[in-house]
C-alpha cells in the first residue's frame, strides 16, 4: 500500500514539475501520450483515469500467454490495445501498443487517418512485409509498423502472398488501418 502511494506521489511530482505539458495523444519512439516505454501495468489506472480499461485475464493454458489490455474512451470507442511484457504481472512494462484512435498522431502528424503517401513523405520506410490480408510498413525511426489492408491495393496485387512489395506498388491514397509500436525489444 505504501509503495503504491509513494509511486503515485512520485508520479504526480514528476508530472507537476515538468514545465512543458505532455500532449496526451502524441506518439514518439519512447512514448504515446503519458504512456512511456517504462510504464508499468499498475500505473495504467492513473494514466487513463478518465477512460475505461478492459483487461483480458487468462487462467487457461490454451490462451497462449497473451494478455491484451484495451483502453476505451468513456463513449465506448477504442483508443489503444496494450500488450504487457509479462502476463498477469502488474509490475510488467508494456511490450507493444496498437493505436486505433485517430487522435493519436506522431510528431510528424501521422495518424490512422493518414495515407501511405503521408508515411512515405514523413519517414524513411525500413521494410514492407506482405501478409495474407495486409501489408505491414515498418519505420525504424519510430519502432512503428503501419498496417494497410490489401483491399486498398489494386486487384492484381491483393492475392499474391509471395510478392515482394516495394513502395511503388502501394497507391499513395492507401489508408492506414492501424499502427503499432513495439517497445523493450
């Protein structure tokens, strides 16, 4: 109890002592709003105090050890999906964050409302991976991957899983479905 209270006081002191207020929807390599690459699961209730947190708790060995935590706005719209480093450990840090809500934007203005052209203009693309239903565009500068549904591609490119995609294959107006950051690699 005292450790939690001390952590809360320390966290409040850090936030109040900062002169520059953190944008709660800014995305960078080490943070998404007030969420950082060292935030522990137990701190999520403080960070998302005005939002709803939904945890998938598994006691079943068939669940594969995944324990996603979904963050919703009070109106029910999904903001983020967080995956902790360790399952069922409140001191675990966050391993990856899937960004759903368009309010979250990178420093260069990329959000889920952006297009492939926006990504390609703002960042150097590290790789393009072809999966069954989507393309995953990786940007090393952010430790981020942007997912584009193959429905956004010309029909002749949608079904070849072995095709090695290049930037020229993807239409400029292809929309981002969602994107995610991977921390603690």
